[in-house]
C-alpha cells in the first residue's frame, strides 16, 4: 500500500504514472543504483511526501519507491524470478530549470498531474538541500517522515550545502564544513547499523567515531526505515586509502600510521563490547561460520572460473576452522564495524584516526550485518586493504604491505591485549573469506582489478591452512 502526501488532487498512482518513464531512464545511470544491467519491470510507491508547502511555486518530493527487476538477465525459455529493492529519492519540481541545475536534470514530464513540469535531483539545489537541514534542526514531522536530533548538539542556520562528488552506494551533503548528511539510497526496513552503532559509541564516549547530531526516519507499517544521518564534518582529515596511496607513491613508510590505526580499531571494538552484549561461539556456531565460508567459496568459484584451481586448497582453511570448533576452541563474538578498510578511516592533521560508515557490507542482509561477529573479521578486512594498496602500483610493494599488516596487528594488540596473529586459523579463514568476496566483486564490477584479490587467493592457497600458533606469514 502506498501513501501520498502531495499537492491537493494528486494521488500516488497518478504521481507514479507521471514519473515512471523518467525514472526508468534515470535510475540505472546512478552510481548508487544496485540493479545495473537488468531491466526495470515496474515501480511501486511506498511513500510519497511533499516536503514544501502546497502554496510554494516549487516542489520537493520525497519518495520511497520499490523497484522490481529480474534477479538475472532474462533468458530464452523462461522468465527469471523478480527482485525488489526500495530506494530513497529526493526530487525537485519546477516549471523551468535554471542553467545552474542543468546537470541535475531527470527529465521533463509529459503526462499525468506533473505534465509540463521539470523534475531534477533535488540534492543539487541549495534551497532544497537546505530544507533538509532545517527539518533536522526543527525536529519536523511531515507525513511518515520523522526528523530527530541530539538536542545537545548545536545545529546552526544558513550553512551552505554542497554535494560530495565521491558518492557510491549512498549520497552525502556537506553543510558549511560543519556537518555531513549521509542519505541512504537503498532502504532496508529495520535499524541501520550506521545510526545504531555510532549512537551506542557516543554513549561510551568513544572518541574514534563521530557522534550523530541528527537523523531522519520513515515509519512504514510496523517498520522503521533509517533514511539519513547527520554527523560532524571532520574538516582537514585525510581519507585512509588516499593517504596510503600517497605515502606508497612517495616510497614513505606507513607502518607508524598502520600501528595507530590498529590502536584506534581496538578502541572501537572495546567500546562496542562495553555497549552491547557479547556471545561465546561454541562448536555449533563455529561450524556454521566455516560452512558459510565454504558455501560462499563454492558460489564464487562457480561464477569466476579463475578461482576454481584454488578452491580445494582454500577449503582446507575453512575445514581447519571447523575442526578447531569441534575441539575445545571458543571465541567471543560482538558487534563490529563489518566492512572495515582504509577507505572507512579518516586521519586528522594531529594524527588521530576515526572510523566511519558502520553500515556493513550492503550486499548482506540487515539481520546478518547486525549479528555479533569475531572482531578478527574487521582485522582481516584491514589486512586485505593494505594488500590492495600495495598492489595498486607496479611493481607491487610486498614489503610495504607486510610492514603495515604487522604494525596494524601490533597496534591492535597494544590496546586490546590480544594480538590477532595468535589466532592464525581464525584470522586466515576470515582473510580468505574476504579475498573470495573480493574476487567475485571485482569480476562483476572492476575486471581490471581482478588480479589483486587473485594474487592473495594464490598466496592463501599455496601456504595452506595455518596451525594453531602465532602466524608468521603476515606478508
């Protein structure tokens, strides 16, 4: 059931009829649209909310729209099953689009109640994006939308907005170099970890994670949908990935930064363990983890033939983990970052590291992303990131990667009291699982990058399963 809170006389069905042709052409061109390469079958409006007064000469439509597509490209001999994703759209509506907004054009409406109007991406319109900040500041409620804030945070007026060009699966607006608003594009009902965990960490006074200042939600049926989070903008910070590449290009040592980043990661893990329950993984849970890793390997090998020669050796790594679980080995699981890599870290001019983007891997179900996991999963993600950075140049820099990986684990141990390398079976299993994921991702999205994870796959397969002692192959 869809609901429209729009201008008088415009129903949800009529609004959708106006927008349908434009959205079919525009959505697949957006970087955050997950269904590229598959035709759009149909749309369903979940909510449609007019955020500006009906008397305004401009329109600002907030849409939650369900997009149905085949799960795989259509084939002769039968229709593939359909998949549905919900997306958040902010559409500006004008009679005429000024030249400064030409790049934001979605299209000119030729039918339905919006016929004769021009529709565009509203985030690029300072007046429209400024309204979002004002709604958060005033804790507005419009239709099904709720804008909430931490009253202890001062949200000033008249902060000039700008869209960040580095958007990927989401979109971000910076307001006056003071705040950054992250708008989630693909919306999944439930509590988004990118709001949940930073709020928890703020209560623990965790300095390594920016505390949310405000957020907005949509109430749809019995479900809460997190739509966006406003956080302090860390002006002057350097993106960890870009910083690592610059240091590598200049042949400068990065191990000191890696060690500090390991310490910051451990601080966040300790704060999460204080804020939320931890669990002990026994035999059944460890066997399920190993089984899931093996299943993901088989699925990836079926999709990427280059992985097939290494699959038998990689399976022994997961079997070694299952064998430990059948013995006396147990591990603690807790909430973690879930998608940790250099691009999710920011370094301040003073040398302090912050962790951001706690949404987890978007391809995983929300229920999976919110499950307790061994902290070593985050560690493995960062180890893979150092390897990625080292292999982004020719000739690749194995010593640079090895020094960074070792320093990161050392820094982590200095704060947590436990060196990830003392659990080599678990660490190798999670690093192998991550490399398998990377192979599948690169094969689908960036084939030129496929040799990077494949080189790690070869190393992990060649070295064989780790023993239950300190790991020596950190390179």
